[in-house]
């Protein structure tokens, strides 16, 4: 279940980045200012990818073994 959640978080983060990047391109130079919240969304989406980790099956078995 954790792996599915991790993969979902990564997918949503990448989708948010794509949408924010397109919004920034549509608004042009105004998107870089604080007139619209796009600048903040782009900044947040850009840094969200840095901390994301997708757990694989080996990670899940380690958690399972520790709970025994």
C-alpha cells in the first residue's frame, strides 16, 4: 500500500509541475511576479520533487520485517 501511495504522490507532483509550468508559459513575464500565485505554485512544485522517494518492494519487506 505504501508503494502505491508513493507512486501516486510522485505522479501528482509531476502533474502539478506540468500544469504550473504551462500556466507560467501562458502568463509569460507576469507569471514571474507576485501578481498571480503561479510563481509560488511553480516554486513549491519544483522543490516537492527533491524530497519524493518511491518505495519499492524491498523497502516494503524491510518495514514488514521490522513490525514482526
